[in-house]
C-alpha cells in the first residue's frame, strides 16, 4: 500500500503545494499531523471556515484571501 500526504497553501501573494510519499501509514499520519499543525500556525482557525476530518484538514480565511489544506491518501 502506498501513502501520500498532499499539502497546499494559497494566499493573495503566493502559493505552494507539495506531495509527500511515505513508506507506511505511521509516517503518513505523522506528516499529516505536522502539516496540519503548520497550517494552524499560519492561518489562525478562529473565525475561519474549517473542515477537520481524519484524513483531510482545510482552513479558509475569506477576509484575508488565505486558504490551505492537507490530505492523507492511501492506495
């Protein structure tokens, strides 16, 4: 089984995305948690639209034009 973690961050000034290929589920869950934490520090979730599911985390601040998400995929 393959595990991937997809990360995307977008603001009015910049955008970045990355895909991390992980050797096992634990590594994938650890990377997911690390990137989720990074998003929570970059975009304060208070007052934002937040989707928080076991394999998907998304935060959108429409007032500031900032959004980001992290998704855990397994094949």
